[in-house]
C-alpha cells in the first residue's frame, strides 16, 4: 500500500518521522520537510514503517550524499542531511528522551559538542566478508554490499582496505570478518581477521604481502574461535595530548580520536580536581579517562571486566608514570562489592565516573554507587534511552542532574554520546 506522508522530524534510530491518520510512521533516509509517497512495510498497533517510493516534493534541507552506496549500505543514516541539521536533530532527540523516560528537565541539556571532523573520523571499522567480497551488510539484512571505501573511515583505513584487496583472497575460504584499527596520531594500523573454522591460513606470508602493499600496517592477528595468532604487533599506540596510550586489539577504545580528546577535557573540567580527591571509575577500559584523572587527583580506582583492557590500563599507568591508580578486574557489580567489603570501604569517594555499555547500568550498580555517597557523579553514555532511565533511578536515591551535554562522536549517524553531571543533594 502506497500513501502520502509529510516528514516533520528525525527519530533516534535515524528514520524520518511523519503521521498517517494520526499514526506515527518511520521512513528511513527521509528528511524533515520531505513530502513523499511511502510503501508501508510494517503496520503495527502503535506505529508503521515504510520505504520511499516517490518524492512529491523534496525537503530544502536535503543534500547530495557523498557516497554512492548511501541507502544501500546500512552504515550511515544521515548522509543526505547537512551536518548542522544533524546536530539540531540530536539535541532535540536527546532532550525529548531525557524528558519522556527520565522525567529530566530538558533545560539542563547543554548545546551539543560538534565533532571536529564530519567525515574520515573513524579509527576502527569492522568489515564483513562473504567469499571474495569485503564490505557491510545492507540495512536490516545479511546481504553483503562490496565497499570500495567508506567516507566515515580514517584515510589510513581506506588505504589498508585497498591494500587488502591487492592481496585478496588469501588461501583461507573461511574468513567471516576483517577489523581494521589505526592510530591517527602515529599513522599505523593493525588488521584482525576472524575465521569461522580452522584452515591452512599462511599468517606470515599474508602479513608480508599486506605490509608490502601498505607499509603502515604493523600487525596482523588471526582469530579462530579462542585461538589467536599474531604476526607483528598486537597493539597500537596513540599520543593524546600529554599522555601516551597503548590499545590492545580487542580492547575498547573510542573511534573518534579528536572528539574523544574534547570529551576527556570536558570531563576534567566537570571533575574540577584539586589534587586531594579520591575517584572511582567504573567501566574504566584501558585508562582513557583514568590516566588523565589520576594525574590531577590523589587516588583513582578503576574497575573493568576486560582482561585486555586491564592489561592496557596497567601499561598506560606505567608509561605515563602514574602511581596513584589501582585497577580491579571485575564486573561493575562485583567490583563495587569488593570495594564495600575490603580495605577500600573506608574510602570517601569525591567523584564516581562511569562509562557503561549501551545497556546502561544495572539497578545493583546504581544502588552500589549511591551507597558510597560520592559528592559528584559523571556519567558518560552512548545511549540516551538507558541514560534517561538511569538518571531517573539516581534521582530517587538522592542525586540531582545538574547538566547533560551531547557529544557527537558519530557524525552522519543517529548515535548520540553524552556526558552528564549529577550532584548529591
């Protein structure tokens, strides 16, 4: 069934939003101001979804997408929308989400921090493989789209992707995935290949071919189940202001290098450390925030479940001459219990910093943090919905949300990162 609809706004999942006889309809790759004919693909009780069939009149906001695979590849949602309009949409979506789910006053939301780069910002990209083809899946499918280059990827990633094709296919026919990680500051990269089964993959020969094509490649890692083989280096280094960081393959790191520096500096300004504070960080990763905070605080304790990340954090503390940081390998829940039941129990934490995954914090984690009664909490989030839910929970436990600022870590997509400050009242 084809129907006419006027698009008024953008949704968190990236689709344009219109209404048909009062029912909300989500239309991918549409823009506010589009007057379009839509073919309904899903008609649920409270909403519908549809695809563009024809433009009655296109929105004046539209621009030509700088990628021939836009609307085919499932990677970007907003290449057809000018960047300043993307930021406006993200601010509006963020405010509305905090208001609806967390009952947070939207006036506490600060203007979004734009990304220094609109394109070529990603320092890590995961590519799917099917036979001899390397690329991304189509939207909502497992059909692979061959990708010659990606406009969001760092130029070195696109160079390595081209170098891969120069020696592709390798002898193994069981490759399911290829990850490329690069260091924007140091100008080198690592390739990780994931095999679906054991094979006669000649690791060293393939590595030699790759580095001949792209000398900037410093490591090749091949994964088969739990087995891992390495040729060259398995980690990258990056210079981030005054600090030097090591990131192992498999350890979490932010993909937008320059925006990560902006976010770190903003967190430090919120923390307002004087050198006498004790800080607890949950989901501390490889020390991205821990190391700069430890440089300004009296003591920092980081809790992180990932073994590779803990290894990186310890090494990063060493190479940056940080001696006042302690790291605990545990889930956030278990780490909080360990702190409450150990020598750390007597600590009065001035600040708790947390950067959880998309699912946000469990009720146990929120209650564990609140039980420590820190004066200030800084919450870094990559999902406005779970952030809003968690802020609502913190408010019932004695905390007020002072400010929340979106950070555009992922231009051309609907994803929204943010930094929120909560105070004990």
